């Protein structure tokens, strides 16, 4: 099962992708997490990416395509994978089409988690994250419910970076959805509700037989 999770920053992609990955026993490929790992390790890529992430901007298509190419070639992706955070631009989507063809793979479904802009701004401002497992929590939580690590604020969740992230999403990433709508692969899911409700909708969208699947407009 090859799945692509699409949505704005703060739409809940990461949370849903982690659960889906556990459910299907396939890797969750989150390009944002991969970049943050490079930053933490102080690699040359991390040093280059750090100020870009902090400002809420996008790392270049060339770098991102290279990262994803290497990741998808790893053997753990053979049974399937869940892509989260890529492609974020139309050139990335076109490169991914080519890469999938080269590898003899195709996406089974693109899940679009739809959330209003006002709700996104509210969720991102002040949310906290576990530095160990990347789970996110609402403001004023202190420790991760799973591994007890003390929560921190992601640098790009600080107010000065939140708006640029939404703006670049609207400009560069919204057109990516049309790329997949053309291929009739998109299931649109209301991303406002409890995590459990949303998860059940996502699971239904990815597991129901193609013939009975309701296509989004
Ligand atoms: P979110 O979706 O909440 O913004 P992510 O963890 O997916 O968070 O990404 C964090 C940051 O990493 C992005 O704002 C961007 O700077 C960088 N990034 C991640 N994926 C990509 C990508 N495919 N292209 C360009 N930049 C990316």
C-alpha cells in the first residue's frame, strides 16, 4: 500500500500517518522529520536547512527530490510506504511521478486532510512537540504521554514563522492537489474532528475497494 498524505501545516498529517504506518506495518516517510534529524545531527544539509525551516520557507526542490529518491530506494519501502510532507511543489510532484515509475510503484490513494485556515493558525500557534517521537500536543501540556519527554516548541511554530508557512503552502502546495485530482486519486477528508474520528475516515478511504470509492469533486 503506497499512500500520500496531503494537507496544510497543522492539518494533522503527521499524527494520522504515524497511526497508518503502525496499522499497515509500513514506513512513515516525513520529510520535515528527516530535515529536523539532519539539523540535530549537524550535517552539512542540516546546517543549510536550519535557517530555511526556522523562517517557514521551503528547502529547494533539488535537495528534497534527492532525499526522497534515496529514501524510496531503501528495501523497507518494498511493501509500501506513507509519504508525508512531499511533494510540496508541482516540480516535486512531477519528479515523484518519474521516480515512482522508475521504481515500478504507484500511489494507491492520496488522502487530503482539509482544515480551515483559521483553525490551522490556531493549532500551530502554541502547539508543543515531543523531541523524541514528534507527537504534537496542545499548549500548556508539559510531557509526552507516550515517552514522558519534556515537550518543546518547534522553531517554525513560533508566531513569526507560522504565517509564512501558511502563505507558502497556499502559493506552492495547493496546486499540487490538482496534480493528483487529475489522476482521480484523491480522497478528501474533513480534518476537523477528534483524532479518532478522522483516523476512521482515513482508514475507510484507503481500504474500501476502488469501485465503490466516492471520489472528491
Ligand atoms: P508542517 O507540514 O507542519 O509544516 P513538516 O514537518 O512537514 O511540517 O515540515 C517542516 C518544514 O520542513 C517545512 O516548513 C519546510 O521548511 C521543510 N520541508 C519539509 N518537506 C519539504 C519539501 N517537500 N519541500 C521543501 N521543504 C520541505
